[in-house]
């Protein structure tokens, strides 16, 4: 006999699947994105089945098979993108830049040494990163793995990188589902669907999904006490985008605070392999072409989101700044520094508790509440991260196997 809470989870899952179905349908109606049609139909069918399941005892194998069938449709979708819609996708400047970076790489050119404006002129995108000067961002502004992750697919002939985005969403979902107790397996999907726009961002060209599987793997290895691998996977996640960078600061505080109980070895292993996981992919682009300017070109690129005079945009304090108030960039920078130091202080005070280890992985979302730019993906990407962190804490504490 299933508990009432299990049945409530079924209802919540039904609601979220309906939201995905209707969002997909809207994209079909508004943008002519016909490849969403099977997703929209199957998501709604699954939603209705989950609703019925809440009041009956439909075997879990039935929903598992149907869920597997829906995931198979994702695979078909990826194949269709590769075979039919295999054209350069220009939904955002970041995924367009990733395509151009691979084009340059194949021709022996370091993407960090080239102005990206050429690709923006060739493929117009509706979502530029606007600067205070009135122009737009024109440098490659992410660590190297953000485009290298696409390179094998590019060499195989793929030009629409959304297929890779969907693949990484599937990998992240599988990791979360695999480590969730079968009784509560729906929770893994809820963690990703609770903000349906998350799916829209994945297929729209926002590349945050690429670092999520690596972050999950870092937490998975951390729970097993494999600090070297945990550090390596965290460094790899940091090599996609700057979004999760500051997690390492809170993790460092945790291991320093607990040094008497754990010793210094975990922190040494974590930091060493975090650095290796980050730097190993970037070295070629810091050294080629061999001249004094190359490493500085790379550094300016990966720090561009911080140092560029971008227009304030997003939510939280940035939302105030673009609606009812105007805060100087210098003042916002000062407020960000104060906020970061405050969160580090509060975390240090809390860091002797076991659950603080897992809180470190989601602290970047707290930091982004007071930043010049705080887009929705800076926050919502940490929902599945927070779910998996709670799951790993439950495993660590013995609450679940």
C-alpha cells in the first residue's frame, strides 16, 4: 500500500509534465518548432497517466516503460536535429560563439585571440550580451571546455549543437534518477521539471546544462570520500561556465573548519585535482600561438563576464536596478563583495555541521542575489543541484541506502 506522500508526488509530477507539454505546444504554435510535437503529446499523456496512478495502483513498471518510451523520443529528436535540422543554431550568442570557436579551432586558430563579431554578422541572434557602450560582447567569454565539449560532434558533422544540449540533459537526468531510491524515482524528474523553463533554456541555447552532470559527479564522488575525483569533476564543471566557480571557496572553508576531524588530506586532494580538472583543458589556449599576449587573451576571455561593461540585467537586486532604481556599477560591485564576504562568514559559522558540505554546492545561487547580472539560469540550474545535494546528504547520513 503506497503512502499518501507517494501519491502526492504523482500529482505534482502530473502537473509538471502538463506544464512541459503546454510549453512545448506553445513553441510549436509560436515558433513553428515542429520537432516539439511528439514531446508535447507524450508529456501530456504521461501527465494523465500519473494523475490516474495517484488514485490507483498501476504497477511502477508501466510508468517506467512509458517514461523510457518518452526518453526514446528525445533520442529520435536528437537524431532529427542531426539529420534534418542540422544547421547552425543561433538562439543565443553563447552557443553561436561555441560553434564559431570550433570552426576556428579546426582551422588552427585560438578562439580567444579572435573577435567574435564575424559570426554575429553572419548568423543573427535575438539574444546579445549588450554593453554599456552601446555595442555587444564580441569575445569568447567562457573556459575552453565550453566549446571543446562540442568538438567531437562538430568533427562528426553536427552543426546544430542543441542536440548535444539535450544529450547532456539526458545524462544529468539519468544520474539523478539512478541514485534516487526507486520508490521515489519521480523526484529526480521533478527536480528538473519544477521550473519548466529550464527545459526551454536547454533547447534554446543556454549552455548551463553542460556543467550540471559534472557537478553531480563531483557530489557523487564526494559522498564516497573520493576527494581527488570529486575535485576533478568540480574543476571540469567550472571549465564549462563561470556560474559554479565560487563553490570551491565554500568547500575550502568546510574542510578547513573540519580539519581536526578529517585532516588536511581531503582538502589537499580536492584543491589539487580541482585545479587539474580546470587547467588541463585550457593550457593549449594559454600557450598557442606562442607569444606574450596569448595567456592574457585567454585570461581576458574567461574573466570577460566580470570585467566587461555589460548592461545590468536579470532578477533580485539587478531587477531593481533595471526597473525602479539605478545603482552605479561601482556600487553594485562593492555590494557584491560585501555580500560574498558576508555569506562566507555565515557559512564558516555553520561549516562544522555535516550538511554544510552539500550546502557549498548551491551557495553560488545565493551569491547571485546581489550581482550586476543575475539571469534566471544563474538560479534555476541549482534546483537539480540542490536536489542531488540533499540526496547525497541523505546517503551520507544513512537515511537512505
